[in-house]
C-alpha cells in the first residue's frame, strides 16, 4: 500500500469512528499565542507536550529553522493574521539544538539539485533575476543568534502593534528542555 493509500484508509476509519471528537475546538487560540518553530520531526509531538499545549491552545507556524526570512513573507503574514484576526496577544519563536538549518550548505544543496536534474541554466536564470540563491539556501551558525534575529524582525516589524511581547527560546529536540533567549516582557517595559 502506498503512503497516500495508507493515510486515506486510516482517515476513513478515524472519521467514521468519530475519533475527532476529543479534538474539537475553535480557530481562536485558548492561550492567545502564536508560535513560530521548526518543521523538525522530533518536535511534532514533543514540543506541544513539553509546553503543555493541547489542540486549540495556540497557532503554530513552522518552517525550516523557525526563521523569519523576509519582512513581507508568508511567515510574517501568518503572525500578523494570528495577531489581528485570531486574537493572539503574544508571539514565541522557538528554535532548537541540532537543527538541520545550522548545517545547511548552499553549495552541497545546489549540487544535489543538479544530481536530480536541475540544470545549470535554471540556476543561473534564477540568479539573473537578482536572487542570491547561495544566501537564500544558507542556514545559521548559532541557533540562539538566529532566534534573536527572528525575534527582532518580528518585534520591529512596522505592522506589529505595540504591546505584543515577542519571546525567543531554544528547545532541546530530545528532552524538550527550553532555554530562554529573549524575554519579550522585558522589552515591553
Ligand atoms: Zn530545525
């Protein structure tokens, strides 16, 4: 059975047996918070458990590295939607140790693209439009610095209203232990 078939047949049973009932909630986060974190598989269940979050408690935005790359990109837009439309009053950026983005090497990844059939011409066409692919595909060297940077991007964003604390934390992907990098209440004072 394919992965897709697997998912679909499980889903049929999930719905018909009403296993969704214990997850019923609203789109508004009970804990009035939006979290930006990494797509890392180890955090899938660990992060909500380690932070005592149940279905309905928070909005969670995920990408590779928990990084705000562009001030008008989809991450920032999602945060603003959470704040203005979904009653989130606080923002948390949670990076993690041993993140794939800390080791990401643009040259290696572009070599893999070529191995998979992406031509040099395609890469240079993109670069000719003014996109610096190498820097776009480069991660970070320090997770706490990266978290601090993303917190700064959000906090200083011209469209974020005053009075929304933006916290920065780093989680251990094995134990779930959190280390505080930025206490958003401090910068609110
Ligand atoms: Zn990661």
